[in-house]
């Protein structure tokens, strides 16, 4: 099994927008999520966008990834991400994804902080030959320019007829952990077709305390818990804890042997405790994946 990115120049490292179609958008080397470049949407009074067609077959679904930041401290304009399906004659067949980043929900690039979006399209309908991804802004007065980088449409390509790989769909917006109640961060669904197969689940969560405590005396911090839970039949697969004094990235994996079928897993988090004065723990980004591996696969 391999993962194929259908997007060309999704990180804009050519220094140009080719082969994207675009309006009121430029490439900049002032800010980037990775590499040296990103695309910059102009704010009000313009509607800015980038779009690209990719080849796709009926029944295939894609994982949609993109990272966003704003320039300066003014509120960010709303951003919309759409994926639509077309046949070989460019006849519209249906929508595969529509998601919105509300106004002022994008962090500033001045702090080197980016909002990472992970979504999954619906399966492509019959007669699909291509898909079109469109990322655009809605003009609003007094809003900041928005940056986009590392746009990807990921397609799982099986090389042995066995393995499947899926990227989870994140909660939107990502929650702020405030107490012992577990809140959903991301959900992923995967199908296994062999009784001996294992589902390998991988989670990476980036969070921050509501205010930095690294210079406080005595030291203050938050203890957070994350768990991966299988739904139907309900079972907790793994729970981990971590302590945060400023910013924190928690990475962990879990293995499950659910049998044959289609299974949904949810990644959840809570705030176990916080030293006085009590703080919250905003979740900033999440990557949650599931991979079907054979009995002899490491």
C-alpha cells in the first residue's frame, strides 16, 4: 500500500501558482508552513481562490490536507474548501466535501502557528473521471490576508490487495479542554478484510496552555489525557497522559485486532488537572490515522 498525493505544487515550492487556477492570489516567501513558500490570498474587497483538477476513479475517496495562517493580527477572513466530482466531459456529478473555517479562526503566522485541516471526501460517484478542489476566501472589511500551504489530496493505493490507510476527520472547530469530560478530537473509519489483520492507529496532537507558565514560580501546568476508543463494539484501545507547561505535542500509537468488518475509532481528550490558577488547554492541530496491516507486517 502506498499513499499518492494527487495535487501538483501543493506546497508552492516552484515559487509560482502553476498549475493552479487562481484569482487575487500570489506566492510569497515571507511565510511558510514547510519549505520556503506559501500562497497568499488578498483580503477585502476581493474574493481570492486557488483551484486544481485531479484524476479520480469511481468509488475512490481522498484525504484533504491544508495548512492556514494569517498575516498580522486583524481577524482572518472566512475560508471555504470544496471538492467536487466530474466525468470525462467535465459534467458535474456531485459534491465530495464542503468545509468552512469561520471568521477569526486562523492563527497568525507571526507566531509561526498554522491551522492544519484534515478532512475526508465522500466516495466518488459512478462515471467520475476527475475531481476539483477549490479553496477560496469571502471578502470582509478589515480582515487579514490569509496564507495557505501544503495542500494535498491523498489517495490510498493498495500494492498487495490488503492494506488500507485512512486519515481521520477532525472536529471543527477543534475543542478547548477544560475539565474531565472527554471531547472528540478526530474520527477515522477503516475496513479490515482478514481475521488476522491488525489496525495500527497513530495520533499526533499539538496543544497549548491558555497562557505560558514556563517562567512561573512555582512551576504551573496542565495534565491532559488522550484516548483512542473503538465504537461498536465500544472499547478503549489506549489512554495516555502528558503534562504541558507552555506548548505540547503528544504522539502515540495503538494496535487493535477488531476482526473483519468496518470499524470507527475516535480520538478524545480531556483536562485531567491544572495547577492554580486553573488554565484551559486549547487543541491546535490533530493528525489521526488508521492503517490495516497484515499479521506479519511490522
